[in-house]
């Protein structure tokens, strides 16, 4: 079956959706211990959350990039996720969303949340034709993310290392079986239009 060009795929259930972030252990360890982000995590800068596990694996080089050695699965409420999408403005002037680039520029300058669509990745990091969503939460909504939306944080670093080791050993089928089960996330038509989903 053909995957739509822009579709949100994620681990989710009736109440929550799982997104991924990678940090250095000084941030990751206390986040797991406290079930949310605490100092030295900064609430004064944009933080990006991604529901695609494999996109983050490509970005963090399987948790081997400096500053991204710890992969966190952050479970947030669906209400919080949908609140973020309701505030979102795409990082590019999508003509299906905005009349012209001036309207997009005005909206983007005031946006509390940014949305970006990047090529999804294969298990071996190859860029695919369809896209994966990234959601950037500005300092204007970080407090809601940290204090209200997050339901729990799990350290997935050992899983990441195990999958990567299997890949290096040529055991691709075994590696695939360990991947999180991501499936299409339902969006109402207005939310889909706002974030540029297809």
C-alpha cells in the first residue's frame, strides 16, 4: 500500500502518543527519573519532538552523536499533542495552507509551534519518498509540555543499541521486529490542513 506523502505515524493509544528526543545523559537521566524534564533541561529554547523512531535514529546516528547519546520515548497526552498541532505553523509557505508567502510569514513570526516535514528513513537510514513530521515547541508552550502534556518518559537507549548491533551483524529481520509499532495517527480535516498533511 502506498504511504501518503505527509502522514503522521506514531505509537499511540486512546489517551497518548509517543514522541522521541535524544539528549546527553545529564538531561536524559533526571528526565527518566522524574517522569518529565527537569534542570538542566532548558525551558527557554525550542525543543523538537518526533513521533518517528527511525527518523531520530538517522538524526542521532543510533544515539552515537555527541549530545544525543540517550534516546527518550516521551509519552504525551493526545490532548496535548492536538493542542500543539492546533498552534502549529509549517516552516515553509505551503500554498494549500496560506494564500501567499506574506500571509505565511506573518503567521510564522507569531507561531508558538512549528511543524516540519522531513524525509522518513528506512531501517538503514536511507531517505524515503514519504515524509515524517517534526513538531517544534517554542518557549511559549514548553511549560505546558513539561508540566501538563508529558505522562511519562522511558529510556530507549539499550533498545537502540540492540537494534543497531543486529543491523551491523546483518540480522535485519530481527532488528525490524524490535522496532516500535508506528501506525497512522488520525487527524481531523482542519488539523490535517493546518499542518500540511496529505
